[in-house]
C-alpha cells in the first residue's frame, strides 16, 4: 500500500454536518448493497477549490452525483467506505472536518468525536459514465405522480430484465410511461412534449425513475428537471444532483394488444373505503387464497377464505355497478397497489369476465390505465 | 360421483348368509347435500355444485338435477342448457372436508377398519364389529341412520363379502337403484354370481374401454359371457395377469383387504412391476402415468397438494422415499410429473433396476389451486384438465392420457 501513496492526493475540507449527511445519503442510493469489493459500494469524494465537494456512487447501472458546499482547504479526491455515510449521520450538529493524509487514512472530526477510516485507491472505484443526451427542461411537478403510478407495475425480478424497466415513448401530445411485470400493466400519459422524437423510445430501469421521482419531489413545485435521453444512457438533473442510468437494451413486450377494446361491466367505488375493507379482508388472504370480489347491485363484496386456518372474511362496501353479476378474484397485494395507484377519490374498475384482465382507471379519464390479471380460483 | 348404472333388473337375491362383512358407505350427492343442508330452501330443487366459477365443470349434482341428465364433470354450460332453473353454487371444499371427517368419525365408532376412497366414500370391514353391533346389515342400517340423524346427510350403504361386490351393492342402494327404499343393499355371498352375470363387463373393476373393446371383439359383453370364455382364450385376449384378475371378479372373488389407517390426508398411487424396469424411458413413462392418476384423484376429491412424495423400491427391497414441498399447491399432472422426475433424479439410481414406483400427494388443501394469471401465461393446465377429466368421466380413466403413455403396456398387478 505504501507504494500507492504517491498516486493519492491528500484532501482537506470543512462542511456542515447535515448538508454532508444529506448529500451522502442521496449519493449512496446508487451504491450496490452487495458488491465484490468495499470500494465499489463506497463513495467518491472530489473536493474542488471552487468550494464544493462532489459525492458520487454507482452500481454500474445507476449513478448518482451530487455536491455540497464546503470550505475546501486542499482539493483532491478520495474513495471512502459506505460506513462514512453512517459516521457523518451520527455526528452532532455543526461542522465536520475531513482530511485524508498522505498514507490514505481519512480523519473525520466533529466537536469532540474523531474517526479514522482508510480510503481506497481511486482505481478501485468505477469510471463514472458521461451524461446521456441533450437535456430538455421539464416542470418537476409533473413527474412524481406519474412515475409513482407506473413503477409499482414494474417487475423486480432481475431474471426478466426487460420487465424491470419502464417504457418511455412519445405520443402526439407528450409521453407515455408503461410498465408491466406480466401480472399487471400500468400505462400513464404525461403531457411533456419534446423529450423524445417520434419513433424513439427508451426502456428506463424502474429504479432510476423512482430516483427521478424523488429528485423531482425534492426539487419543489415550480422548478425544472433536465432530462436527456442518449442512445444507451439517460440523465436527470436538478439542483445539485444528477442521476445517470443505463437504458435496458431489450425490446419491451408489445403491450397495446393487451388492452381490451371494450369492457361490458363497470364498477365504481370509493378508494379509501375499498382499501380499508381490503386491508381487513386480506388478513385471511394468503398466497393461495386471493380476495374475491362479487360484483352486482349497489355493493361490492370482498371475500377471502383461508381453508387451512378454517377462516373466512367478508365485507361489503357501497358501489355502483352496471353489467353482469360476477365474481372475480385478485391477489390482494396487486389489487391494493392497483387501487392505491389511482389518484382520485373514486376508482373505476371495468371487467370483461372472471379470467380476463380488469382495468382500473380514474373515473372520466383515460390518462392512467391499470390493467390487472385476475387469479383463477 | 358414480356413473349412471346400467339398465338391468335386480332379481331377488335372497337373505344375507352371514359372510358379508364388507361395507361400502357412499354419500348421496355429497357436495350438493351439504349445500342443501345449510340452505333448506333448496330442498327438492335441482342443485349443482361447481360451474359457477372459472373451471366451468360440475363438481356434484343433486338427484333432482341428475334427473335432467346433469352429472359431475359435465361442462357447466351444458348443465345450464339441460336445466336452466338449476341452482348453481360455488363449491365450498373447506365445508366438505370437515363434513367428510365428521362422517368418517361416525364410521370409525363401529370399526377402526375404515378405508376412505375419497371425501364421500369409504370401505369398512365390520367382521370384528359384529359381536358388539350386530350383523353387517344391522351395522349398515345403524351407520346410515346415524349419519342421517347426526349429520343430516343422505347416504347409501352396500354390503357384501368383499370390496368389489360391496361397491356394486352401494350403487343399488342409491336413490336410483333397486335398494333405494332402505338405502342399504346386500349382495349375499351365494347370490353374487347370479347378480354379476347379467352385468356388462365394464362393471368389473379395472375393465376400461380398451378391455371392453377387446372383449367385445370376441363376443364378450356381459359378465356371464366372460365367465364362459376358456381361460386360455382370455389370456390371449387380455394377457395373463388381467385374465386372472377378471376370472376372479367374474366369480365374485376379490381378496383385497380393507386397509385402515391409510392416511386420508394423502392421495397416492404405486405400481409394482411384473418385471423390474431399468430403461429410463420406461421409468419416466411410469412416473408420468402415476402423476396423472394422482392428479386425477386430487381433482376428483376437489383438493390440491402441497407436498409430493416419490417412493422407489429396488429389486433388493431397499426402499427410498423423497419428498418436496411446493410453493403453491397443485392438482396438475404435468407439474406432479415434473417434481416426481426431479425426486427420482435425486436418488441417482442411473440405470439401476426398479421394482416399485409410487407417487403420493399430501398437505392437501381444499379446492383447486388458485393461480395468478399472467398476460403471457404459460400453458394453463386447468382448462385442458377440466376437458380431459370430463372425457375420463364418460369413457373411463384411460380414455385420455398424455401422448407419452400411449406406447406403454399397462402395468400388471403383483403384490409389493
């Protein structure tokens, strides 16, 4: 290790504790939980004489870079262990001093607390990607609700990479976001024009969009987020933070043919009432015993049976229904996600028959569609 | 659950001789009866259980519904056409399972030798119970009365000298049979042949459509015809093992014991081979056949299984069992077959000869397994199975089999 010391630059800066802790927790959101070496899951600090410290972390797919204002005494860079974030967060309010000596040991001091932590060679940390694409300014307020609606439908199964992404494609008047894990499909129209040319599309990891939603929320109401789509990368930038993600280079499944042309049966109910009833009934809805909805008349009946337990739960809520009486069953968690994702007080559910997908929408609007496959019982 | 009986007249068979010690207790339209019991307003109306939901097959039909030609495993759409006024109810397997246990408890208060065949039927050996409870006929009437009084469910009881005859007798005891008046019917030992001879050969255990056809080609249609065939000719037509089996049944003989204590919470099949098998293709074909049969019985009992067990016996009688518990219960043959193969591979017997193979399903839960449907659903076995089950129900268990089983010669019985 001694032979490496001359390749390192000693660093020294002072920063507000809360500011540094926030910056680190933002950056660490991109850091892999499981990595083959501690450096890969660490954070790169770059102290600049202009008075900022840049913080970067990456898992190779998602990269988050942010910066915090600091009094930089000696500019330079260092790679620190994940634990650095926890150390800073645990310190008392006030200033934090960090310095890395010539042997690569970092000293972290605040008030009467002192930590020393060895750093890692810069070469052990990945090269960070360039930014993707020409940035387009988008009002931050338009993003979180739309993103949050679709990402729940994306798969978390890494064995099916294309389903872990959200398809972003242009429409006549803006963008469409689409996600599916093959059991449910969420489609959301967003009136943001100019982000993609006709014919272009991008498959963005749902994880990265969750970060974009978080970034847009943190940015606040009337500010903009810059979004740039490149061939293989996308970058989202707002304030001091930029998120870069690789795009999934797979073909998203053709979802249009999944959307049935017409639904003969329409149910409308109060979102809160249904979620409350569902929460109670779900106590008896295990993996193999879904929640059955009986549609017909002025109520919708929710029912779950657990034969092993010898238990049954049954609840009715008011609803309006037009169509054939029928019973259709859903996985309780998927149904909750679907209902919860609708942004209105009333939720509309359209059905065809018990083994065909049901479609949940916000009444009177086709801006958001949530298609849910039932459970065969 | 039973197929409609053939049209024939039952002559007066005379009084029991005292040698009739086996009972076949068969609930009448069990699922429908349980439903009618809790909804008395349905009494006297055609009631169909199943066919409301998505599987679209009748699970049980009340006798009122059967009069319209509705029977179990019939597609619901057909049942609705036959009787548009029938009341269609979703099956409540939890209720049937617990009711079945209550009924079994009644039977077990007479003898521990109770062998359940499914939720709604069981064999009893009452030879040891006669001293306490009177002769078999008295026990039969007593059990029937108690189930009617305590469980408020109708039941028919067949009494005979063995399981084969007792099962035929219970059919006569049904509301549609010759012994309907009392709900108990006895085939006395000395009348067995007289009773059997007019029956079509299909009434014999183990005679499926293939055998019926083969026998038909040599002019054999009734049991009497079969009894008249020279033994050598019969061997030529159906093979030695089946010939022996058929000859015994023609004579009203069946030695198979009532096996009590069989864990009613599992459903299984095993096969002892006439000659040990070692060919991997033959072994996988056997596993597939066993898996399909277990799956069919699961579906008929209206349950799915969480745990699958493979049993394998070598010619040395060394016996292995291996089990696997599934994430979600199944009643599908292909799935059971897949697990059976996996368990077999785990034994690493490569090339070793096998004397016996068995597949059993336990951890039973009521109802068909719920399955989350997907947009890109892999083949959904369920509709296929329902259709195949309906065919089996009409034409016999061997009427539809996976293609791989077609080349396989039926295994011959040999005691394990």
